[in-house]
């Protein structure tokens, strides 16, 4: 009998954000319920209380559990006489609200799944680290690119030493959503907050996609970033929000005492770009190459050996990599399944803890990873201002 069967029911999840017209809302809802570990049972779906209640009903939620505000949901769910209140929240609201919603949920004893960036600042992220630890909660960040089977296998190969000592890491994330002057056109509710530097984050492109790229590079290489030398700015002349960052990075020293180098490039203003993500990790024995366009495959090139292309579902992959996939090789799988892996992992850890069993060890992105990302973003901005290398701050908590 597996863990879910022993626990006997799905965990109850409350949603914060993700109304009927939100693609990320559908992504979270469907992923959370894909494997039966969570059941979406309550939510706040808009910053406007009346619209939020109507949106919940439109999405099929019980009207009594379609709330007007987060505070209302947290209080009402905690006081439910039936004892079936929510046990976790998923946050998918504008960037400037993540910290407040996460802190409120942690303080009433709920686990959290949060979209990136987790906060506006490194200091806020460190505060969430402290709240998670003080309250004994779990906190997952929706860095789903690290939950594809073949990025998990890439991490496995690096960790077992198949590439040797890591020497170079190259990561890039290229989009075209800001390749035109969207500021000059009509502004949707989303564009209004995205194009407001006070709401979208310290640097828009870093909050939107740069945090994914940094996390993926550190996740697969197993190395945090130690310092950065960055060019932070805009490809679109006159733009107020940052749409491009390139950086030279140096990672923390590995087991051999050597610090790997790296390159980092992210932009949302590259015409023709379509969510192009690529990661290459070079060791002293060879390298791996993964790209999002062909996410089910990983290229492994070892020095002096033929290049191999390894696929999701191949025989001989580690059991945990096989478990991260759901369909036979050759059938498409993608982002929704990767999101579902994150939800399944945090749920299994919570179920084991509630059953008094040893918690399984899963590599889903945690709040400590989010704090490191915020420190990296701040180091890149400081590097741009100072015109020199800047150390990435350590995360307290």
C-alpha cells in the first residue's frame, strides 16, 4: 500500500489567485489534483471580493468556500466545525503580494506552494525561511522546470560524478513577450502590474523568468551562486522595467575546492523567442545539454565516448526519474506534469509527517532556494550599479 493509500484521502488545498481567465490558475489547479494528492476545496480568485466570490462559483467551487479576501478564507477555514479546513495554500497572485499571503498562511499553520518570485527582497525571503522553520511547515516554489524527468536525471548524473568536477554552467531563458512596445497599447489587469516596477519586482525579467534560470542552473549543478558580474537593463529603448540581464557567475567551490564558472542570459524582449530555455553543465569528464523545446531528452557527451541522447522512460534510469514521468517514451509530456510532480512531492512529505513516518527526501524547490534566488537578483542589481563583481549574500533563517 503506497503512502497516498495509507493516508486515505487527498490533502485540502486553498487557492490564492488564478481566476477563470488565468492560465497559471488552471495549471496549478489541474496539476495539484493530477495524482490525487490534493483536492482544491476553497479559494480567493480576485483582488475584488465580489468578483472573487463569483469566480469561485464559476470555477465550480462551493459558494460558501469562495471567499472575498485571503484573511477571510484563512479565518473561516480554520474555524470550520466539520474539521475539514484547508491544509495548504497555493499562491499565484501578482508578485508584490506573494510575501504577505505566504506569511499569513504560514502563521496559521498551513503549508505553502508559491509562484516565483517568493518575495520582493532577500530580507523578506529570509523572514519566510524563519517562519517555515518556526511553524514546522513545508514551502514549495513553482520552479517546475526542475521537475521534468530529464532535468532530474541531469541532476542525478552530476551528483553521482558522471561528469566529474563541474567546471562550467551555461543557462539561458529567452522570450519575446516584450519584444514590441507593449507599453503603448491597451493594458490588461496583468500588464498594469507587470509594467509597474513597484509591483513586478526589483527587475521584471528576473522576477518573471530569471529566477527560473538561476534555480535550474543551481539545481542541476548542485552549486549555489557565490558572486556575479551583471549587465542589467533593457533591449527596448526607453523601457522602465528591466527586460534583459546577462551575467558572468561564479559558483561556490565544489568538493575539489575549485569554483565553477558560468554564464547567465535572460530576456523577454528577443523577437521570435518562444520560451527557449537551455542548460549546459560541463565537468572535467564531459557535459550534459538540456533544452525545453525537447524536454523529454537529455544529451550526454563524455570525453572520448560517442554522444548519447537519453530519453524519459528509457530502461535503466533511476527509479525516482522514472517516477517523475507518467506516459511511455514517445508520448508528449510537459509543464503540467512537472507542476504535478512538485505538488505530489510536498503532499507526500506532509502525509508522511502526519502519519508519523520518516519523511521522504524529495528535491522540490524550497523556501531556502527562493531566498538564494532573491540574493542572486540583488547581487546582479548591485553589480550593475557598481560595475564590478558582487558577492551573493548568504541566507539567514
